[in-house]
C-alpha cells in the first residue's frame, strides 16, 4: 500500500512540474512574440516622414491643418503590423472658425484631401472611403487620414452614411484602456496584440476596434495572474459568450462597435463563438507545441 501511494504521489508531482514547466515555456514564447511585434524604429521614422510630407502638401494648398494626431490601434499601442492600419485625425480646427471651403460636405472634403495627397504621391494607391482617405504604399503600409473638426474633447468626423459629420470621443476609450493596462501590470495592450494575431491565424475575422472593446469589457474585473497566457485564456473564456451580444461603443462614433456581425445571437456571431471555444479548448491544456501552432 505504501509503495503504491508513493508512486501516485511521485506521478502527481511530476505532472504538476510538467504543467508548470509548460506554462513557463509558453510565456517565454509569448514574451518573444510580443518583442517581435514591435514596430522597427526605421519603419516608425519612415511613417513620420511621410506624414510630414503630406502635412506640408496640405499647407501648400492653403489647407489650415491645426494638427494631425495618431488615433486607432497605433495610438493605443495595440497595433499589429500587417493586420492594422494607421488612423490619423487631420484637425481643421473648430467648425465655426474654419474657412475650409468643403466643410459643409464631408464627402467633398475627403475628395479634396485625396487630390492633395495624390499631388505628392501620384503613383501611390490613394482611395476615398466613407470616412477616410486611405494611402497604401508599395511596402504595404496603410495610412488613413480622417478630416475632422474639434468638438469639446472629441471630434466631428465624416458620417459614413451621409455627407455630414458625426461626433466621436476617442479619448474616452483610450483612457479606459490605458487605466486597465496599468492595473494589469502593463500586459493588457501586448495581450490585445497577441489576440489579434491569434484570431487572424484562426480565421476569426473581428475588427481591430471590436477586439479592443471586448478585451476591455472581459478583463475589466480580471483577478488572475497577469501573464500573457493567463490573460489570453481569460479573454477567450469570456469572448465565446460576449461575442453573441452587441457591444456598446464608448467613443459614441456609433451605437455599437460590432453591427457588422448582425443582431444579438446572429448566425455569424454563433459561428465565431464556436471558433473561439475551439481555440480555447486547444490552449487551456497548456501544451507548448499547440500554443506555437496556434500563433505561427
């Protein structure tokens, strides 16, 4: 009896050690992956230089640009190269004081911005969308320029459904995300980048902003370890249910961040819930090879 109990006890210790070792290896792998996701300094300088060129061209055309600010995932440090574009707010001051000739029609304002950018980059792919002018360079980098007028602590930006303007308060969401990131030892934003990578590899086609909002809601009351692997599993566990319901847009740019998935419990939402659960099932076993396979 004694020998049998000892054998079981030894097996139990070995099993626990293996799991602990696997978690350590997995977190080392994720730490390295986060480091690899950082934008190279030369790429960042290249982006900044091109933005300066465009600002200069605006001024040559007598467009009074008060400032250009980084928005979207780039400003929140949740940007993933190759998966995210770079949003830039082109502030034209306040609506009442601006003398911009096309301020009465946001669609014409977008066309004007495109014309000016094309003067500087005649051979570059420049397109007008519902809300922004997208410049896609030959290296794959995308810059999205949104004309905007300051409105209190927010902006009026092009209304995608008309030629008017809608109000958004991007700093609200950005501040909430930064506060939670600090609470989670600075590991929330890198975890969001890992989630975007994981979802891309597993054909879970959610928008970047949707993923960020999901992470903020799901991990708001998170009490577990602040390792990347634990935060990821905590997110996946909540996301498989949260994906089924519409998520309110804190920035007020729209009523919800995920209208593209249809109504609550839509067929598309259910399909993504199943995919998220499938990924969670694979990762919660803490098998090192399975984690590597899911990300690479």
